[in-house]
C-alpha cells in the first residue's frame, strides 16, 4: 500500500501569509525610515544613521534588504511611484496638451524644490557596492513615456518613439538638476520662470516627433 500523504495543517498557509504581510509592511517601514534619515542627514546617510532613525540595527536592515543597493532600490521605487501618481493626478483633468506639459513640469519642479535631499539621494546613489541602483525605474520611464507620447500626440508604435521620449525625460531631469543646484547662488532662477522656459524647450523639441 502506498504511503498516505498527510496534508499540511490548514493554518500553515495562514501563518505564511501573515509573515509575508508582516515582512512587506516591515520593508515599507524601513523605507520610510530611510526617507526620514535622508531628510535629516542629507542625501548620503550611512546605514548606521538609517538604523538609528528606524530604531533598529544594521543587522535588521540587511535581513530585509540584501545590501545597501537593495534598500536604495526600494527607496527609488517608492519615490518613482510617488512621482508617477502625482504626474497622472496633475495632468488627468487638463485637456490642452501644452497646458498639461506646463503643469507636469511645474509639479516636477515643485516636488524637487520641496524635497531636494531626496532628489540628491536618488541622483547620486546610482552605483553602490558593485550593484547598479536603477533610477528612474524601468516602470516609471515606460509610464512617463506613455504620458508624454499621448501629450505630444506622437505615434507610440514608431520604433524611435521610446528613444525620443527617453531623451525628453533626460533633458527635463538634467535641466532640473542644474536649476536645483543654482538655488542660493547668483545664478538662481525663480521656479515659475524656469518652468516656463523648460516647458517651451520641451514643447518646441517635441514638434519634430513623428505623429
């Protein structure tokens, strides 16, 4: 007679699900703590400083994230999700394409101006411990490319469209970085003035994209 297979206790899956949920929530809490550490200590907090803010130890950080790059990737994903949600909310009720672009640029600059240390953290932590930290994430680039493609009425099936959208995003980020660095210097430019001119450059450049 073949051996009888004994099913696992019914509550085992429940325990596993509760542990998965707890682990996911704990990771989110540690990402929150990392964001607070960045705001308090600047764009390059140490793991010790992050652990202190989180009220835990580096050992616990490494238990939930394989290494620093893993933690920083989780932070990048959180910020990218915030940027995407804000972008979609900003442009959702605006019909005119040019006004939508202007609102999108203004909102992005407002986000950088209100939380500059987070932005500096993301821009500077692109390579750590031999591992690349993806920023912006592939998902954000794809989503923002779709938003821009629709905004510029470009042909999304055109092979060059994703490349052109990536170029527009890069131009926007690079220009915004220069603007952010100029704050507090003699070369500082008011946000509204910079937003106006950046919008004009992006809109003008997009006029050559295939429809």
